[in-house]
């Protein structure tokens, strides 16, 4: 598709992604950030649960605005480490969309508590932490020390719809 080709050429520029997806550009921490529409759950669950000041955000596979995965398949086979890193970053963008829909303003994020990442791996692939860094790096780029979090990066035999990565987060919210 033309969109995927353009994204592959310039995957993280706010202007190109916002233009392609008619996305929302927000100012967070003094910088601009592109945030897609929140993903729609694909099964019988809700996208988040707020308990006290902790927001538990369910897993997503990095499909932006309902479009197919930019890359699909096993990391280390059909998907490169760099492509999987980008998909983890897409997961993080979706988490931001869900957080914004849950609490109204990303400035209410006090800190990221935990990130759990699942990587759809080919036999012998062991660089799951480098893949999940795609999400971790984005949170730290935006929130600095408040974006640092506890984390697990787990290799799995498969993910839904051949997604290369799935992540979920727990976030502390300000009152």
C-alpha cells in the first residue's frame, strides 16, 4: 500500500504520519506528539481499567487507526529487529491514545509504572528486549525519568493476526 511505503520511508516524523492518518498532534512536555485514534477492542474486553490512580491499559498490537499491521510475521524471520522496534513504537502510540481517552489529558500521566511486551519470535531469536525498546524509548523521550518503568520482554510462539509485537502498560495518573 502507498501508506505503508510512505511510513517505511519516514516512519516517525510527526508531519508525515499526521498527514497520512489525519491524526491528532498534541503538545506534551513542550514538544509535538502524534497520537492516533484509540484502537477498538477486537474481543470481549475493555481497553483500560482505572483503579485508584493506576491505569491498566490492555494489550495492543500496533495497528494504527484500524489499518493492517505495517509489518506482520515472526521477528527474526519475516520481520526484522528494526521493523519490530517500529511496531513496538506503534503499540506505544496506541497506548497514548487510550490513556488520553481514559483520563482526558496526557499531562495527567505521573509516570509509567510497567510495560509488558510480547514478541512473536522465530526459533533462535533472542533480542526481545531490543524490540520492546521501541515502546520504552518513546515513553522516555516524552516523559524523561517519569517515562522509565519496570518491564518484561517475552518471546512467544505466536500473536493474533501475525502481529510481531504486543504490549500493555500500567500508568500512574495525577488527580
